[in-house]
C-alpha cells in the first residue's frame, strides 16, 4: 500500500521448483570402501521460483498449494471409491527418458546404456512399492508408517504419434554441459506431451547440481494451461546419478530420481526448506507422520542416529539429502499427498494407466499425410513448390504411394512415389512448382489415392489435408493500425471456430475508439488459442524496431480464471509461432490493468489501458516476419487492444533504478522491522508494478511483487519490505528490480548491492573520541557500503606517541564510506553538538563529505551537515600532512535536533562518497560531544577547569575539560565557612554548569572543585 511518506509496502509471493546440489560427484575410495553418493547439497529454488512465479503468481505459491492439497487429501480420505482405487489398483505411469548426449556412441559418456536406464525404472518401482532390498534397514520406530505407494513406472510403449516405442529418445545436445537456466532449451531439444508422459531428461548437469523436478499445481480452472510451466514439467537428472551401473558413479543407487519424482508428485523436503537452519524446527514438510527436522542430513548414521527438534531425524526418508545407501522409505502421510496429486493435479492424474502404458495395436497398412509444409495458410510468394510430410503408421512396409494435389477441387498434379518406409518412418515429398493467387480464396488439397498399389489403406481418415494460402503486402514502417473499416489486412486465426478476436468500437474517455477484443468472459473453451496476425514486416533496415500498443484487461474476480496473452514472432511467413520463446508472455496479474470484477469487463477510460512494448531487435536479421497477438482463454474476462504501432526505433521504455537502501542505515542497531529502498523511474512511461529479488547474505533469493501504485517518469518512490537482517556483524544485501509493468524486454533490470553492519555499542555522554591507545575502531565502526573493502581505518601519527586518528584512503573513494559512533543518550539535554578536526586536500569536485544523525540507533538517518569538493579541503595547495596540526580545521555541528526527551538511541556518522581515485586521503581526529550547542565554547585547557565571569552578576559558569568522564563535586562556601551549595555531577567531561547568583548573597565565596583528577579551590566574587 502507499503511505503518506510516499512509501509502498511490498509483499512476498513464493513459488515452487526443486533443485538438488552435490559437491561430491566422483566415485572415490575412502578407507578401502567406495565413497557413497552423498547428497551434500541444498535446494536451489531461485531460478525456477521466478519462472513459476511469473507463470502462476499467487496460485503457484506454497501457501496456496498447501491449502489446496490439504483439502484434496481430506476429500480422498472421505471417498471410498478413490481409496479403493489407490489401495487396490496399481497406478502405472509411462516414462519417456530423453538422453541428451554429447555425440558419443550409445553406452559411452553422456549417452548412457539401456541397462542403466532400465535399472533406474526398476529402482523407482522398488522404492515406490516398498520392495527395495534395503527396506529391512528402516528403523523400528518408523516401520509402522513406512508405506507402499502403489505406484509403478514403465518405459512408454506408445509415442505421441501412436506408434510403438521403447520409451527412450536419444538427442545430441547443443552444449557440453547444462545448468538450471537451460531448462527451456532442454525441453526444446526433446519433449513429449506432459499430460501423457513423465518426461525424464538425462543430461550432463553443471555441478554442483545433480537433479531437479517441477512441482505440481492445483486443478483450479485456468491453471492447466501455462506454456512455460507445461513445457518444463518433468524430472531432470545428471547422467552420473541416473540409475546404477553403466556410466553412473559407483555410489549411485538411483535414489536421485526417486527423490525428484517425489517432488514431481507433491512431496517437499522432509526438513521443510527453512531459510535459516536456526528456525528449522518451526518449518515442516506438511506431512503429519514425518518428524520435524532442523536441517538437511547428508550423512548416514544408522547406529548413531541424529536427533533434532526433540525427535529422531528420519534420515532414511527419500526426501532427505542422505546418501543413496541410507534412503529406504516413504511414509503413509507422504503417500497420501501423492494420492491427492495423482487424483486431482493437472498433468499428473492423466498419466495413470493411460494409452502409453499399454501395448500398441497399429493397423497393417496405414500411410498418413502428416503435414503440408508448403503451401501453408500464409505464403511469402505466389510461386511455390508443394511439399508434404508423410508417415508410415502401419506395420506393413510402404513401398509406393500415389499422391495428388488439387486447387479448388481441380487436379493440378498426381505423382507416384517409390518409397521404402518401415513403421514410424517419415519422409517429405515434393511436386512441381505451382502459382497461387494468394487472395485467400484458393483451397489447396493433398490426397493419398493409392498405397502399395491399393486404392486405399486401412485408415483413410489421415489421407487428406488442405490449406488456404494467403499472400499479403508487407507493412511500411513506421506503421499504425487503422481499425476504422476492418482489421487493416491483419488475419484472425480461430482454430476452434468459436469466439475469437473481433473489431469493435467503444466510447473511451468520451471519444469513440476502434479496438480489438476477445471475449473470454463468454468463452468457455479453456486453453483455446486465438491469433491476430500482422502482414509481413521487413526488419532488415530497422535494427531497433519496436511494437507498441495499449491493452486493457480486468481479471475475473474469482480464483483460478486466468487468461493469458502472448506476442510471438514468426519467421516462416506466419505459419508457426513459438509460444515457449515468445518475447511477450503475460497472464493473470501480469495482464491486469484494471480492478478485478465479477461482471464482464468493458473499459470506459483511457486510464484503464496500459502501454505495452515489445522490442524487435532480436529479429532484425529477417526481411519477412509476422507478429501475432495470441490469446489463451482461461474463461476469465475480456482483453482489449488499441493503438497498435510498429515503430522504426525503440521509442518507449520502462525502467526502474534502485538508488539506495534508505533504511536500515549502513550502521545500525538491528531494531528495524523493515527495509526501505529508494526507486527512481528513469524510463519514459509511468510504472505501477514490478518484481523485486532480494538475497540477504547467503540465503535463498526471495521474489517480491509490487503493484497498486504509480511512479511517473523522473519520480522516486520509497518501497518498504519486511526486514531480513537478523544477524550480528556485517551483512550483504543484494536487490534486483525488474519487469516494470511486467515488461519483458531485456535491459530493464537494475541491481543494488549494499553492505550493512550491526553495532549495538553504547557510550556515556558527553564523550570524546581521539582513537588513541587502540589499533581498532571499537566502539566505533566503519563500513564501505558498496564493496565492504578499505573503508575508514586507524592511522598512528608520527608526531606523538600513541596518538592516532582515522583515515579514508583513496582506494575506494568513489564508494560510500561510513564511520559511525556508538549509541548515546541525549534525553537529559535540550542541546548538543560535536566538534571534530578535519584535514583533507585535493578532493574532486563531486566528492561529498557529510555528517549524518540518527534517533533510532541507525535505522534511519538525517543529514546534519555537508561539504562538497573544495569545501572539504583544509589546505589550499599541496598535500595534507596528518602530523601537522595546522593542516586541520576544527569543525562544529549542532546536534540539538537529536536532543531532548525520549532521545535515547542517538548515533552520528561521518560519510564520504562520490570521490575519485586521485583524491588525497581524508583525516578525522578529536571528535567531541558537548551537551550544549555553543559554536565557540570556553576552553579551560585539557585537564583543567575555569569559572567565569568572575566577578559575576547574574550567573556564573564552571566549565570543565577533563581527560575522561568523572564524577565531580562542586561546593560553594561563604566567607563565614558555611557550605551554601554542595552538588555532585556524574559523567563530567566537558560540561559547563551554570549557577544563578540569586541563590547567593553578594560577597566573596570559595568554590571547591573535586574529582579523581583535580582538586581546586577558586575565589568567586558576586556583585
């Protein structure tokens, strides 16, 4: 929310993907025994959390999923039908293993042998059916909850085309090693439909990772059709940890895949993934019968079990990080979670006992027309070479076929092709060139008329295909769509012949405007895709072209109804658009430009639209591309487009910059409840949403989403987020702000790294700090905010023994360097000030030296004084010599704004920033706090005291300048020897105590001053 201080509160939204890390990947010998496969690792959610966060938002969050699955577990428990099925019927899941290798022969290196794959399937079946030979190693206290999941796995018997398969696909990869950022690439190399197969990718995985898996989602409407999530859905394992034998490491027993399939079926790590191990016992895995566990285990201690959280750790559970040889059970509670997922979760229940688990029964003679390669519905020139793709789907070899092509029913060509196709073989066939009108009125048709000399095969339904070719004029840039009479030669592709994109006119902000709309509000075909496709565009001459438009969408105000829109670019005349790699992919809250409503959304104001931009630089090598607006229906609410333009250069830009961490201050006492970041809009469009990544020290990166505010260009906003600083000493905070307005163009990120130190030291007031007799800054502290390198340091002087000062060298003068005092209490004084000695020379014009003050121990600071450039210099020419006292300037700062009732946590800091490496050092010495604000105080000399004025009329003062804080006693004695005043003053250092003469008669008095270091008697005359 936005607060009066122009701050915005940002809340967390977590997402769920799982990674396994390993730092011991080679089989080695230890005391004569093979080194076991030890999971010396932790879960690295960072990358995949972001992907699923962007795809699902709150519906992909941990809290949301757990709320959903708890309800489903209860539903299963109450349903005798479901319980009977889960307990009595073996649930068989088809697996396709994609071996992504480096070009080595089968059986060598990354191209693992079939025996290794078969061993992994066997191990999965043993582990999930509790038929593993090491089940006798389950501790007695866990025997009554160890469970058979009644789940088995089989290598797929039928491929996505309906043809027989062994369930193994071997593909030579494009890289020698892959990391977590390559998940989409791996899926593109080889992937079968995730609704029908458990995809397992076996790859050379970048250490320290050895495997990862996607987590299931709920079955609410609108959550089943997330392309990025769907394409990545499955399990990935490093080839050295897949199964056993073959090319697996000696210690592998195939439990990495068991662990990852557990994630795939809804299980969490048994210790609950606490971000801070100290809080591990407060976080669990949402399974009743698994004991709470403080952190992951990576050792196997059967005879000397590990205890935490008041009970024995279940190190034998497949969802811990124990060595493979130690793992041996799932619990009944974990099985209950898997049951709920298999019953209700998308892309999980559809796997059970489906067609791919059954032996195929292909026809004998079946030649299929699979695809018209050319001409498709969109063409780039009138004269084309008809090209078809044909496939033998039958068991009988195909030796010949007669195929004819027709145009508007009239025979154009007929060819007899000599073939040699076994079952599953595919080939392309060409015809002589033909010329088409390209006006969209021609129907091109391809027909198989004979197979192996027979008039028809056993399946004539796949013997005919057709297309309607269209040739369009190219757009001239800059281009602005004209919707006044039609769609301006843009094409609408409506695969289901239902609701689709349509041109309408609406009154917007009092003016009738032409728009494109898709009515998802009444569109019941969830997951349907509808295309609005541009004419061809030549980007060769415009290397930085930009697509821009205004879009309006109000989500349907109920959970699960999530629409999506993609903007994809085709380089084959618009016949195919790759949604997975679309440069624009938004849904749900990312699309939202207006408040969610139950009613049909019909915009009435320009304020309900948001400028969207897609930079086309990545396609500037192509002279013929098409752009498609692709709507994916989630039965939610309407989407509107207007002002579609293709500009010759990147004109619009979303950009937020992270300026600084305002709170807590770089030196603080750790009492903050939040972190406050200053954000600046450096783009040229108003921003009202973004995502923010934060990592504190070595913790897991957290992703936060901010919405519901407006930052105009060249304006700043202070963002409040929950505090993550919980450790003493120095901490590293890393932030990255990105996706302003959920813009997905590159180069819209901004990063900030800041170091922060907790200092709870205190000092009695008044105080003096000259850094003598010490080699460390304590109780003061310093920090280089930007790099934690070479900040203020103590420097011994050569002129006096044991006389030090502090120095800021020029090494990191451009960084922000702080040196801060301990905390002190000014609640007993209405005034305060400090004096300090400063020496500097040759400071660059941009160098800033300032004094900061805090009322809350350093959580928040205000500026008390500032010098820049030449103002900092205390020497007009030459270089300062810190051993020369005349090179120093005595400076004064009024601290009265920090003094008064309740001011108990005061701190000051000296800051130097924006300097240059050519700067000379800056020196500070003799910092002294006074409980007064007199810029020209009386100085009796170190170790002395003075009474003034003397003689006195209205008041007289006793001023001290002691070497350290002492308790002082002041007695005023009359000429008769009577003691008329006798007062103790604790913590006296440099104070001035004032007495009113009205308390005394006129005459001569004796003032006796006593402390540990002085005993003085002075004559005082009062007129």
